[in-house]
């Protein structure tokens, strides 16, 4: 593997994480000189990384304007959440039949990690990164336990819609965090008991609620989250067969 290729892969990983976590926001211009200096690489592997992210759908390119973080409409975000909810529910149904005692301990350990990070009655800013990593690992573990690699492949593509990524943690409202973490606890318990349908229902609601809360928070604190275009236009939102008009 060449040094240029290694630098490109490192840049892809760092830029993707920055976009999915909201450090780089939709619409942000990606200035190559600034990014090359920040990442400590030359422009050649950086441009290759930006091209790769463009192909993945995270970045856009215009000949006269350069690279920018892709923007998504609320309908696109809702659609990504809807598909992710069904796929992760399917992962739960399959994972329940594959659980071992070691797998059950692993999921329980992740829940315990979350308990430790939340034991003070708040999610402190300095603990946000650790909580995000725990959340990503929990969902990834369930997908892995499903035994179906296509589930993880398609869900990872859905995570290219940043607001639908499992890296977004809405940490202003501790009650919402507690509810989300309790979902993890109940999903882990259902899986350990081989209750695939129950785990699937819990996971579907877990992800559906995340979309509903994200939509509310975008209205209240748009500066805290990923910018979504056309917030002042009525948006028809569909989720779980329901549709309604909202006025952000």
C-alpha cells in the first residue's frame, strides 16, 4: 500500500467522521489548502479523499465552486430514518437467534458503559464522544450479530445522510437521552432472551422516536445540529405509513 493511498484513506476516515458527527455541517465549503494543513497531508491524497466522499454521497462538487458538504432535505432525512428503522429491526429479529452468552455480556457491557457516563444525571460535554462511541458500537454489534452482511452495508450507506447517522446524539434534553439509553437496555435484554420480535419492535420505535425528536430540536436549536435547507417551507413527512404536514 502506497503512502499516498494510506494518507487518502486516513483523510476519508477523518472527514467522514467530521461530517457524520456534525463538526462539518451541510453546506460548509471544503477548502483544500485548509483541510490539507489540518490533516497534515498533501493536496493529492486529500483531493482523492474528497472525490471518494463525493462518490459516497457525503460531499458535492461543482467545477466553479469546489467541494462542499452535501445538504439534505427533511424528506430525505425522514426517508433514511424510515429505512434504517426497518433494517435495524430486521437485524434484531435475526440476531436473537444467534445470541451466545458472550454476545449477551458484550451488549450488557455497552449498556453499563452508558450507565456510567450518565450516572451524574447529565451527559457532560466531555463525555459526549465516549457516549457516541458506545452508541455506535451497540448498533454495530446488533447488525453484526444478525449474520447478514447486507444489513450493515445498506445501513452504513444510510449513515451518509448525516442527520440520520448513529453518531448524532441529541444531548440537550437528558430525559430524551435516558429514554434512548433505556431502549438499549431493553433491546439488549430482549435479545439475550431470544425475543427477536420484541427486540425488533423496540429498535423500530427507538429509531422512529429519534427522528421525531430531531425534527423538534431542529426547530428549537438549529445552531446545535446539522443544517437542513428549506426549514421555513411546509414539509410533507412520511414515517411508518403516516404522513402529516409540519411547519418548522
